[in-house]
C-alpha cells in the first residue's frame, strides 16, 4: 500500500521544517453549498409561485450580494474571534510565567505526566520546554487549552466563503439570465451538477469516496430546493384561492 509521504529522515526533516499553511477548503465548501442552495431556493420558490423571470434575477442577484457578504462577514468574525482568543491566552500565559514561573512549571509537569512521562525523563522534558518562553507558551496553548498554534486568516476565510457563494450561487440564475427555453429544468440540472462537484471535490479531505461525498451533497441540496419549490407552489395555491 502506497503511503501519502516518505518517512526517511531527510524527507521527514524537510516536511517538518516547512511552514504550515492553513486550509480554506471548509470555508469554500461552506460558501459554495450555501450559495447554490439559497439561490436555487429563490429560483424554485419564485417559479413555484409562477412569478416572472425578472423577479428571479432581481431576487437572485440580491441574494448573491447581500447573503454572500453576510456569510463572509459572519465567517470573518467567527474566525477572528478564534485567533483573538488564542492571542488573549498567549498574553495570559506570558504574564503567568513572569509572575509565577514555578506554578507554570508545575502545570507543564502535570500535563506531561498525563501523557505518560515520569522520573528523569519527565524532569528533563519540563526543563527543556520551560527553557524557552515561546516554546513554553506554545506548549500551554496546545496542551492546556487545546488550541491550534496556526489559525486561518479571517480575511482569507471570509473571501473564500464569499467567492464560493457568488460563483456557485450564480449557476441557477444563468438559464434565466440568457433567456433559455425550459430555464427551470436547465437550472435544476446545472445546480445538481454543482452540488455533486462540490461534494466530490471535498472528498479529497474526507474518508469517503468521491462519488459518495458527491451524492451526499447532491441529496442535501435537492432536498432544500424541493422544500423551497413546495413552499412557493403552496403559497401560489393559497394566493389563487384567496383571489
């Protein structure tokens, strides 16, 4: 069985020395799925209510910009809250090390003991970790608080979400924008393909096969779209009866 990377000493050293780069796959998938679902939900709802194509384009474009920006801003704020919290903890630990170094050394010792170290090995590990303040603080951040040392950029996370939202969300609008015949059927097919491709692409970072991941995302999207169309059709029926 082929392994994902080499394990000879030189390869390991090169890989570990390389700078870790945060992944924005989650942000892109999140924005792409939501963009395609919400825009198609508008398309399906408006068609179900028997309204004009102009209404579809107006509401769809408004959704792309307003909801896309809202999601990006929310993702930015959420990601920034995480990074700010890590920096807050870093400052707390730096202050504790300055004011009560022995207490902080005891924390390191107990954390290492929980990981199976004892005796002279434990003492040497504590001495090594606490000999460098940055290493000491990093150890406390990961072991005491469970935080990651490298976090996503809030701006890039928000940009990835917004870009994916607009790109994938624009797909259901294209048949109506170009005035195609059977625009709804084409929009259904195109949006279904988008759902499947997003799911298939994210399987690269999952443990399931590409086709299963694609079908899972396809199912989620079509259920949401079906609900929107049903609501629009039901409201149309109620409106017609009322008239």
